[in-house]
């Protein structure tokens, strides 16, 4: 392996036949990079996810993650038509209050990212966590249950230290 290059370790991937159509707004490369940087700089405790529009933004996120951003990332895939997605989003929101991770959301019907990551059944999530300075662990969950998501977050994300009044 060459020094300084990022490698991805991919595991826990459930692959299903992929049928995706997408329409997306057009942003310039600098707009996409700025959007990712601003998402990485935002308050980690916010209750709503940062939108992630397409493969270019995902690649920028991977580059930022490899460049020393060690906080795990949860990318949630959903849609308004998905009956299980609201409960899944609530689960991510609840986990966000107890575990340290960046939260992004992808509308599966308006992005090319689900096809790129072979996400075909909703709800779904991708979790990125740093193994070391050059390796990123990627966990993909298709047709995910809240218990699968909870297990992945508990495995790869650090709990948030909460100090009570008695501390």
C-alpha cells in the first residue's frame, strides 16, 4: 500500500439488485466541497441530519473523513413514501443524543448515491468509521431494522459523556 493513500475496508454489506432513477440539482464542485466542510464544522449535537445530495458530495465526505476527521458518519437513506423511514429516522435521532457521530440524510428518490452504494431497499444506512489515519471501515445496511442500526452505532461510535449535576 502506498503511503498516504486511503483504503476502504468494506464489510457487512447486503447487496440487492439495484433499480434506481435519479434527478438532482446541479451544484458546482466548489459548492459541494463547501457544503461538506460546513456540515463537518456544524454542531455535532444537532437533532436534524445534514442533506447529502449525490456521489460527488459523498466522495468529498470520504476525503474529509480520510483527512483526519475521526468522528464516525451515519448516512441515512430514506424517502417520504417509505412507511418504515419515520421510525428509522427517530431511531437515528435518539442514537444521536447518546453517541458521537455526524448525521447525513439522502433522499433515495432524488440522488444517484443509492445506486453508487447499491442501496436498493429502505430504510438504509451507511456508517463510516476510521480504523486509522488511512483506512475507513464502511458498514452498509439495506432494508435495515432499528435494532441493526443500533448495534452498528453502538459498535462503531463512542458514547457521549454526560455530566450530571452530582458530578
